[in-house]
C-alpha cells in the first residue's frame, strides 16, 4: 500500500473521515474511500498529554482536513470499540497500542525455532480478554518438530483448549491448515501478532500471493527472530478481509489492569474460581481455594498457574488500584 499526498481535487471537500491503515512514527496513512492520504496529527492535538507512545493506532477511525501543503492533518480520533495495548518499552510513556477496532486477534507462536515462552502467550491472552477481543492461537513450524516436541505440542493444546481457546497447528512452509486459517480470517479485521521470527509476514504472503512482504530468517546463533515488519500496517488479503501485520514483540508488559481482576481474564482460572470459599480470593494463599486445589491436582496446568502467580506478583507492572 503506497503512501502519497493528494490534491484537493481528489476529495469532494477539504475535510474527510477515514481509517488509519499504517503508522510510521509521526506519519499516518488514512484510507478514505479509494484514496490514501498521508497525515500528521494536528499540532494542537499532539499537546494533550497522552500517555502512550502512539496516540494513533492502525484501525483508528479519524477525521482529517487537507492542509495548505496538500497533506492531511488528523483532527479527531473517534472512540474505539476495543484495542490491544501493552506496557511501552519507552519508560517516559505508559502504553503502546498495538491495534484498535479489531474483530479478533491471532497470536502466532512457535515451540522452537524460536521458542515462545508460554508466559508471553498468557500475557497476550490476558490483555485480549480484558478488552473483550476474541483470540485464536496458531502454532507454526510444526513441520520442524521432531519426536521430542510432539509431546510438548499436545501438552500446549491441552493447556489452551482447556482454557477455551481455538488452537491450530500450522506450517506456513508446507501450507498445512492454511484453509482453516483463511476461513478464520474471512470477512474480519484481524490483528496478527507474535514474537519476531514466528512467521507472521510469511503467513500473510502465503494467504495473499503476490504481496511479497519482506521476511527474514531467524538468528540461528541466538535462536531468536529478526525483526522484519517495522511498522504496523493493515492489508486487504481479499474482499472484506483485512489483517494487521504487526512488528514482532519480545515482551508483553501489562498495564491499565486492576491486580485483583487478573483472575477474571485467565478464562480457566475464572471458571475454577466459582468454587472458591471467598468471593475475593486471590488464588495465592487463601484456604479452600479451588484454583490452588486444581493446580495441585494437575487439572490446572502448572504453566498457567505459574503465569498467573508471576503476573499477580510482578512489581514492575503498573496496575490500576481503582
């Protein structure tokens, strides 16, 4: 998708509405009808003390006006129906918005080449649940998994299917289950996220031949992914079917969540908590806690309880107190 300035003659008026389809720092590509307008935030808009690294995100509905230099100035961001955020790496800010106004999120991860920590998966799912976003899990590169990883693969299925998530094994390289993935994406706007090197851009290339998004191999020395996608971008892979290709992320810090509500967003823990003795049970130390009992009996997998415990006690998180 190209970014370009337009003349006023291409618009019926010097003001318009559109959707943000790409952000590259201070510039934002807005799609309005068949046109794409290269926009900046209006100067006065930028000074409102926003606590996020990107006050505008891909998926935002915005108003803009054409300036004298024939570029766009964004004057309003409409209310978002949802979004996925994480704690920003830039410590002077509070949050980074990954995408807004999406129908669902697809988290791609790998058990090896590179290995994705399950706590990363759990943090992403927690954030999606907090903002009422349906999430599907894709485990990529299973064509590379030897026998010693097959048990692990089944274990991961058991963990997340018990929690109520759809988990699909795929191989972008061989095309395994690409039809199922296509069906999931059809007629929706989907954020595709995950660590660097798990195959997000390769997946989109497979689903949309001829797109030729840049891809890169993982670092075999460090067994970690190399960043390929630099900026988030919305791509139409077929009629009425859009995906947001996002840069690879190595960590997923949480923000804007009440510590005592974390258990509500672990779907399996929330289900079990209905049998706890206390309504305000933290599932950390209370007696007659159904969650701890399920963990001790192996009903709730150790990795899920460990993630919950670590997140609940993480002193680096900025939890809401109200």
